[in-house]
């Protein structure tokens, strides 16, 4: 019979849900084409359709970096706080 101290942490945690949301958000934003398939508003002469997609390149980078840092922190916590 296993002892109670040998239990694994739950697989689905709030941190992992946030990681998943950070990684799925760019896909949802880019696949929902009707939300950005227009010309107005323009930004420095660039139609919305183009600058919106380029903005998501930057946003996706930031979200991926956040997800990676959260994943590192989650893995360290699961290993008992030992630095990897």
C-alpha cells in the first residue's frame, strides 16, 4: 500500500492551464480571419489586415516566452525546488 507522501502532484494545475492558454491564443487569433479581414484602421499607411498579423508575431513571441518560463518554474517545483 503506497504511503500518502508518495503521491504525485496533479497533472492539470492552474499554471499548466495558463501555459496552454498562452500557447493556444495565437492560433485562435490567426484562425479567426473574419475578425481582422478588413482594411481600416490603417497604421502608418499599412492596412489593418497586415499590421494585425505582424502584431501577433510580437505577441506570440511574448506569450511563448511566458509559457516557457512558467514551464521551467513548474518543473523546478515538481522536482522539489532543485535548480536544473
